[in-house]
């Protein structure tokens, strides 16, 4: 067999997707799995969006569109950014892509030269480091832990800057920790960033999923910073539209233009039907979903804190909990069949939780956090109760 490229060989498959595949295989073989590994809301796409998609098909809106997305949608996104985020953008400063993951990849491909460093607060969403490396960049992780609610500090940021730093990534609310930076915290970071000539990639895809706090975009800090910030958002999480694949970037026009040229030679426009559906979705976020997520978070967090050897900070956003299991790593699990297993790593712990208890979660290793695992509470309360009962049993058998 002819060899794969070095680039292809350097990529690790998405750990969230591989757990999902294992989970689906077990489910298909008839096992009663509780799946807490998914990164998508369990609510349906809003009717207005779905009907707009259907109408697009019926009206034969099924051809190529502007590479950057139809003007109508970019204008509607600009209106949303002004009314909801207090940020003024023109449609020429907005590019729509096939999901926010695609948007992020476009950004890294147009701003990074080989060797350019990107500051990445850890724990991080699994695709950031892979995308940065694929674009030739160097990942500089900035470790955080529970003591700062997984948030970087201005001093830490200042210390991480080098003459090779090209960008910093901010993801608030965060996947996987659920942490949300306060406006004051972001302003303090912005002050440091402003003094250096670097880009900001601000992934705000979970902006609507916040519980008792406010979302603030770092682009609001100053015009100077806004001119170097890529604000990334999309329809997957807010509108439960993961399968439609629509995301966008708002940023400085020359860079957005470069992204459009890049996109023109890779995927071209995002699906015409999905763009119409996205247009239908804007403004239909249902605050009841937020309340439902918050109730689930509170329930799972309280249950987690009862478990033997588990600690967990209270996340203020997204739909994940990120418990710490350092205290049980290296300990012994008594299995259902009478055998024992030593839980040397969190990967092993999550695997045993899946095979023994049929609860699917994601180990923190891929997120840069080997003492933690990720629980998604984007599933029904019934399923969550079942999962927590099983986990109580599991953690009770670790000694
Ligand atoms: C932090 C973060 N950013 C971006 C994305 C990508 O979302 P999509 O490509 O579905 O728009 C995800 C999806 O899980 C995410 O968690």
C-alpha cells in the first residue's frame, strides 16, 4: 500500500466520535446504554427552521449560492450580532460555513504560517489542537484546573506570550468544562491581548446555554481588539441543528475575504437548504430549553458530589459536567463477574463504566485533562437518573 501523507498520519481521530461509535455498536447489539457522551442538544430543530428548509427544497432553492453564504443570511446574522451582542458588523465581515468546526478550520488555515504559536487554554475542545496542527501551527497549552474554575489568568496569559504567538483561543462557555468567563475576567484578558499584536479566536457557540450568568463577547472590549478578533458561532447548539451544518465567523473584512477564497476551493457554499433553515431559526431560541438544561445540571451535579472519590466544579454554561476522579485513579474496581480491574487511567475508568454499567462518557485525555471525564446532560431526566444510579453502584465498587 502506498503511504498516507505525514499530515494524515499526524491526526488522531476525534475521541468524542470514537466513543460515540462504540456506544452505538453496543446499543445496536441490544444493550441498554445510557449515552452521556453526545455533544448535541436532544431537542428537535425549531419548526420555523425545519419548515424553511422544506420550503427551500420545494422552491428549488437547491443550487450553488454565494461562497460566503446568501446575503440575506449574512445580513440577519449581522442584525443578531448587533441586537444580541452589541457588535456592529457588515455582511462583508461575515462568512457562513458548513458548521462552526468548518469556520474554525478556515480561520486557522488563513492566519497560521508554519511554526506560529496558538495559545490554547486547557482543558480544550478536542478539535482545536488537531486543526491548529493541520494548519501548520504549534499548540501552546495553558493549563488550568478546578482552582480557577478552569479559567486562565491575565498573568498566565502574559507569561505564555512569545514572539511567535499568533493567536489565542477563547471558548466561553467552554466545552468540556462549562466554564463561563465574566465580562470583567474577559476585559482583564483583553487588556493583555491588546498590548500584543495577535489574533483572538472567540468560539461563542454555547452563548445561549448559560445558567444565571451573562454572555459577553471579548470583541466588545475595544474596536482595536474587534479588528483582530474572529467571533465564531453557529446554529448547532442554540437551535439544535447539528445535522444541518451551519456555522459562521464575524471578523475583519480582509481576513474574511481570505477565508471566502479558501472556502471557494474546498467546500464552496454551505448547503443552500441549510442556509434557508438557519435564516428561519434565527431568533427562535426557546428559553425553556435553558431552564431544562439548568435543572438537569443541578440534578447531575448533586448526584456526582455524592460519589465516592469524585469532585466537580459547578459549570455555568454549555451542557457538560467535568468531574475530577484523580482520587480513584490507581484504585481497584470489583467487577460484576467477580474479577477486579485497576483503574490506572481515566480512559480505563470510562471504558469500564461503559462495559460494566453501560454508561457512556468521554475521558478527559483528549481534552488535555487526564484526571477528568466529560458528562453531557443533553438527554432526558429519566436517562440521567438511570445513569446516576448506575454510577453510584460503579463508584461504590472502587476500593
Ligand atoms: C466548542 C465547540 N466549538 C465548535 C463546535 C462545532 O460545532 P458545529 O460544527 O456543529 O457548528 C463544537 C461542537 O461540538 C464545540 O463544542
